[in-house]
């Protein structure tokens, strides 16, 4: 049973039946999935949601697949961690981490979008799936395609972290490194999708794929006791996730699932070395000027963001803001998060925390605001970004250990 009534153009409103399609044939704008909210409201309640599995599929009526899901069954419902030690360190009273660094199966928020796209590819009977990726999407498409028994074609820029490349190839997918940046890779994928008729998750399956990210917003609200937070800080690459978190909160309000109306301000986070969306917000503009990425935050290195126009809209309309941080701050904040909360995030998480601190310093997020930081990826994949002290090496004798402890000024 599906509550999807088709697709519509985000600009001209033209309607389309369900199909793999990249954008509007008339005006080339992106498409969105349309739902029958009245029908959903008759079946979806807090009780029905709470009675289901701890995964994205507990919000099944609000996700765009027709049949029962066949892959990604354990994806989502990641922990929302109350972060009191970090809150104290950065000057907030009530801070939470939405921790998608432990998402299933590939340790990033991309497992949410891929779960939808690969099931959709199965429903459409497509012969293969693929993606243009900055790394995490590659991991997730490769894993879910393997589980679905579909061949996968994964195109990546040729400068990605070794851990992200290895964690793609291992699933037996066809990995192609392209001499160029993400924007070059993405353009090539559009041409391949047209020629071969495969399902590229972020090209011709994009309208469905994007809606997987709504679950990030649903979960935050449910885990806060059916309340929307005051502020959410979200790392941005193409700019889709931040818009879908807001859409998820608004859908919950519309369905009467929340205690209070949504009054959430959305804050975007980028690296200074790739900041086309935050730069537009700082000009109070929705007009994105593309950049050439140069940052260690490779998962966010999209110079020409597909949803930049909509991301700036959500940020400015909600009364939020956006900031960007230098690579050195990214590293510093990966460490701060690890040392205060025991959460090891990738570079995108360092961006999100660094930007949160900047927004607090600027007075844009107040100390009393209930704030959620989106931790979207796992630190094990970007260890190259850190230079950590090697462990001290000792002989296997107690006196040697005593000497090591003594060097720190401690005694037994
Ligand atoms: C892709 C990605 C993002 C940003 O997602 P968009 O929807 O493209 O803005 C954030 N964090 C991580 C770790 C990602 O891989
Ligand atoms: Zn159109």
C-alpha cells in the first residue's frame, strides 16, 4: 500500500506518474514526491509508529515505496544522545547529537536515502544501480545493491580517502574513479543514466532518494518526545538533507503528531574550502555561486550544489543562518567531540560542531535553545584527516609502566 500520488515539478507544478526521472521536462527544475496526507493521517498515529521496528520503516506511510522494503530493513532510528559534557564545553544548556555515524549498514546518513532508492530500483525493475558520490553514498549504494543482488556502478572523484574507496570495492561493485571533482562526476552520471537506463540514485531516482532523509527529522522529533527542537545544525553538501529535515518536521506537525507547532531554526554548516551555500546565506541570497572545492571535508565537497537554492530558502525562511570553518577547526572539533562525548565522527561532523560553536559565539544560537547537531558520518572512514600522537611503547614489565605513569607526574 502506498500513499504516493505521483511526482510534481518544484517550480512549474507539472505532474508526472511514478517513474525514474531526473527533472522536469518543461523547465528542468527538480521534482518532488506527492503524498495523500489525508489518507496518511487516518492510519499513522504516535501509537502505530511506536509499535513498529526501530528503523526508518516505522514511518513507512511517509516514505515513497509501493511494495514492502526488500533491503535496508535495519536502517535508521539511530541514537539521539544528550550531550551534557559537550554542552558545557561550548556554552549550551540542552544539546543533542543525532548520531548517524552508527547508521546501518555503512555508518552514515546516506543509508537512509539509499534504502529508498535501491528499493525503488527493484520496484521499477531496473537492471543496475549507480551513483555519483563523494564517498559515503558510494559505500551505501554498493552495500545495498549487493544485498539486493543488483549490479552497481559507482563513480567517484579520483582523490577520495582510501578507506571510503575500499569500503565500496569490497561489495563487488564496479568502482570508477574519474579525473575531476564531484561536479564533473555528476555530469557524467547524468549522461550514463540516459544512455544505459540504469537507476542512478541521485540522478534519475533523486526525487524518491531525497525523501529518505525526511526520516532524520521524524526521528529527532519522536526521540525528543514528539517535539521539534529550537535549532538544528546540519552539514551541507548538495543541500538536500537540511531541507528534508525541515520537511519531516513540518509533515509531523501537519499530521498532528507533535506537542507544539514547529518553530525550528535550521542552521547550515560547510567547510571554508567549499562554501557555496553558506556564502549565499551570508549575502542573504538564494543565488548560489559555484566554487572549486579545496577542503579535507571531502564528503561535503560539492562546488555546485543541486539543492543549494532550496537549502538557502529553508535556512533564511526559518530564521536560521549558515557558517563555514577552516580545515584546522574541523580537526580540532572532531577531537573535541570524541573527548567529551565518546563519539568519533568524520570530517563532516567536525564541520557541524565547528560551525555550531561559531554560531554560538556570534549570538545566532542562544544558550537556552534546545539544539541538535546532525552527526552524519563515521570517523573511522576519514582517519587520514587526523595526526594523532602514537602510543608510547614500553617493555612488558611493571617498572616500565611505573616509569611511564611517573612521567605524567602520577604514582600508584
Ligand atoms: C552527503 C553528506 C552530507 C550532506 O548531504 P546533502 O544532502 O548532500 O547536503 C552530510 N554529511 C555526510 C557525512 C555526507 O556524506
Ligand atoms: Zn517544471
